[in-house]
């Protein structure tokens, strides 16, 4: 039971990191290419 709980926590952290990474990537891309996005 404990092992399963730990695995769930690790999966949750991985998803969180992926989401944060995508958000950071998106904002940095926007800052680099304001003309392409029409801003």
C-alpha cells in the first residue's frame, strides 16, 4: 500500500513539472517572437 502511495505521488510531481515546463516554454516563446503572434 505504501509503495503505491509513493508511486502516485511521484506521478503527480512529474505531471506538475511537465505542466510548469510547458508554461515556461510557452511564455519564453511568446517573448522571443512577438511579431509572429501579432502583438
